[in-house]
C-alpha cells in the first residue's frame, strides 16, 4: 500500500496480495499445502482483489517497507504465515532466502508472462 502510494491501492487490496504471498511462502517452508494458496487466490479474485504484488517493486523495496512494519520487534522481522489451514502464526522462524525466493517468484511470473500477470492485479480503485 505504501509502496504504491496511498490512494493507488486500498489497505485491503495490499493485504489481499500479501495474504497470497504469505501462503506461497508457507508452502515453500513446507508448512502449507499448495492447494490452500490456490483456494485463497480464487476467493480473493472473486472479490475483485489483487492476488499478486505490484510488479514494479524490487526486492530491495519490499525489504525497506517490511523493515518498518508494525510486526518488526527489536529489529527482527516477523511475518504472519500459515502452519496449516487456519494455523496463522506471527513468526521470525524463516530464512531470508525463502523470503527472497518468494518475492522473486512473483517477479519471475511477471517477466515470463506480463500480459497474464496484469490480470491478477484486479482492484477496485
């Protein structure tokens, strides 16, 4: 939301894209079945919410915005991830590599098929 400039995306739209990214990262950590990510994408898309982060955001930009998030405690980034369906946890129990790989996954999706990626940026503003 902040990276897009307030007013471009509503808070809930940014949260929706972040929810999908959290599901994807949870899958990469082995904590969640990929089917939950697909289900989450379908539900959010039906509500006309974006299910992909903005393609213009570089990994450095993600890290800058995440470093000032309210979940950072004593300089430690914590994320809300899923240890199974309904098992949300606020945790720092992840490697930066998995976080970077998750962010880079979405950047790869955009580079490989930009015309399709744009379809996932549905939002109401």
